[in-house]
């Protein structure tokens, strides 16, 4: 069996999913809205390394994390696994596996679970085998989640990684820095 890298293989289902610019990101509240999670969950998962923003990480007080489409896809999958009663430890293992797997062929993956473990299925036969073995209780078709998030994010604001945060103009930052210096010097 020959295994192709994600770049050689290309996007599957190109009529159903669209590639997104890698420098396009969504702020935390937007990511929370699209994934159906709280900001507290998002912050905790970022601080513990479960899912970190890949477009732009937090760099000190006042900086804004930017989450990619793929990050939000993983957040939504995490939420669905949590809702199904999967432990955070099992979810961490599944997320690490999805990260290592790459993006381009995620749309053909169905995650199945028996409530304790998470299994990856990439064909109908694998899903059927898992169900016949009595192991599969529920499944998450990542391609369906992908299309759902595409629809949600189409109506939500995004920004480029190289854009300054809204309201943080260089002059405003310089003014704040000058006030801080004056306060410390005086």
C-alpha cells in the first residue's frame, strides 16, 4: 500500500470544502461561537496545550490569539467528544493523532467511540467493522463538521495575522508606553 503525503494527495471533496488562507484567523470569541464552547474552555485548552492558536498566539497582555479554520474544526470536534462523555485524556490523544495526520484528508475521517476510546475510520467498511464488533456507539463525521463550521464562519469576522488588533494603532500604543514611562519615572 502506497501512502501519499497530504500535499501530494490534494484536497478530497473539493466541491464540498474550500481551502482557506493560512494567515486568516478568528479571535477567541468568534472561535467560541463557531465551536459552541465557552471562552473559559478555550482559554484553559490553550494554556494546557490541548489546542493552541496556529495563526497567532498570545504574546503578552492585550494581544489577541487568532485561531485558524482547522483550529476551530478541532475545537468543535473536542466539544462533541466532551458532550458524548469522552474523557479529556482520551480527547487529548485523539487531538494529537489528528494534528499528526494533517489537514487535507480530515474530511474523510469519521471518529467513532464506545464512550471510553476514540477510533478513526476512513472508510465505510471500517465503520461497519467497528459497529459489528460492538465497539462503536456514536460517530463524528469530520467532513460534516467542516461544512457546518464553514457556514458558521462565513457570517463571522476574521482578520489576517499581520493586521494590528482593532483599536491598537501604533500611536495609541506609543501613547500608552509614554504614560507608563512617565508614571515610573515620576
